[in-house]
């Protein structure tokens, strides 16, 4: 059965990083994998920048027209239809980080509805250290907006709370407490808690309720900037 994961979430939540992690894991398991960049909002961190990396792992990457070209007005390519038409094992969608960005995936609503029951996961990636997701009320509001605009029901949340290289277990703990309340109020479960292995292991050892942790997801970092090189490149 073809499996699809649609990653939505607040700007800066880490959707692109998680999309790569899910795709690499599937490819390494021998699954035929397609990765689709439907982020029409964020022109900074883009899956397209890791095109060579995905090709090395035999992952097909579909990106917006003009991505990484310096043109700010992006459009969706016809190749998005291949996610539904071709015989993939795993398909990962990286969707824009707000209600407007979620609209891009909404146009494929009927295609998603034709999938077999249980084939689709719609995952809200949450980083509670970002302004748009810093409180229970903000997460609930953004979550509702994204469901409306994407025309998809969120099936689970990912606690991906981090402060990049300054991340400690306090970040995961902060996300845990907020998403626990969001889950209670919305009925949407916490599907995954993600983080680098040492940090995630330390958090799990604290003995929190597994109902609000979901599946531990150990991740690698692929989208991190080499700031000195990047700034030098701008010059």
C-alpha cells in the first residue's frame, strides 16, 4: 500500500528537516520514495538545495517552478500529479508554513480522498519556541486554519520543539506540555516526538506520559546552514 505523509506546520517548525529524515529512512529501507516540496512561502530553507543528496539516495524530488532561482513568485509543477499516478511506496509532502501555504496542497484534496484507508498521515509539525506556536491557543488556531485551507484533517502532531544548536531537553519539555493540552482539547494525538538522539534519550528518561510523546523519532540534521560560507557566498 502506498503511504503518504503530508507535513504542515508553523513557519520555522522544521518541516523540511523532518521531510528529509522521513524520506531518507524510507529510501534506506528499500522503499520507492518521492519527496515533494510544496512550500510556496519559505524561499530560505528549501528541499531543492538538497537535490544532489536526494538523488544519491535514489529519491525523486519535485520542487516548485523557479525554486532557488532568485524568483520570488513560485508555481506548482505538473509533476506533483506523479505522487498519485505512479507506483511509489512512500510519498512525503513538505507544505508551506501557514494557512496560505497550506492552500497549495488543498487543490489535491480529491486525490487524497481516493487513497486506501490508513494510507495518509497529515502531520502538524510544531516548534513551540516559534512565535506562531508559543501557546496552546496559538497552536489550536493555526492548526484549525491549516485544516481549512489544506482541506485535510490533521491525523497527528509532531513535537519538534528546538532552538537549533542551542536546543536542550527544556525545549522538548516545553513542547510536550503545550501539545499535551492541545491534544486534550482537539482530540488530535501526538504522533511523534523528534530530536537528536542524545537530547531525545535524555527527555524520554524523564518519564513523561507516553500518550503525549507518541513514537520517538531520532533525526539527523541536513538543512543546517554553514553561516560563514553562506554569507561569503552572498558577497
